[in-house]
């Protein structure tokens, strides 16, 4: 069993990026880095976006692969990178999980994410990307 000192743990926790708090009017990227659920269940997706607008005052922004079933991996990677690099986007929300991120997440460059940390919300297959963000010292939210 490895036991770490309080100083080590404090340094580890403090090495993570501090994330901005979302405020009404902020734009949030809505992505489908795995399964493009909005293509299959558009009503549920639109209801979720409506809730983001009406309850939280956020502006959901869809990217090209959000509703595209079978989108090429390169396009999904591009959407993730662009969402993080866009300074007007304050957070990234995944529409659903899936089963393919494990095959391509390791190909992502770290710099766009480390240089533009922002909250990421997802679950299921998105755990692969969340592990990637963890290694970039960017917190994410699973659920």
C-alpha cells in the first residue's frame, strides 16, 4: 500500500486547473464524441437543450457531429478540439456515451485541452475522455 504525505496530496490537488463557474448567457458546446443520440432521439435532445436555456440560462451550441450517426473519428476529435479552443465556449456537455472512445482518445493532442481548460460533463464511454482530461489536470463531471 502506498501512503502519500499531506503535502504530496495537496500539491497533487493544486496541480489541477481551476475551472470557471458557468453563468447565465454562457455558451456551452453540445457534442456527441461517441454515439450521436440526438440523431435517434431528437425530441429528448431538444428538451435537454431547452432546459439548459430556460432553467440555467445557458446557450447550447451544437457542433457538426452532434447529430451525425457514424461520424468519422477525425470529425469527432476535431469537434472536441474546436470546442475547447473556442474562447466563447465556457463548458462542454456530451449527449450520451457509446463504445468507441477507447479506440481514439489516446490520439488526441494534449495542448488544445491543457491550454484551454473548461468543464466537461459526460458519462459512460466519456470516462475515456475524462481520464484523458485527468492526465491533463482538468477536472470533469461524470453523471
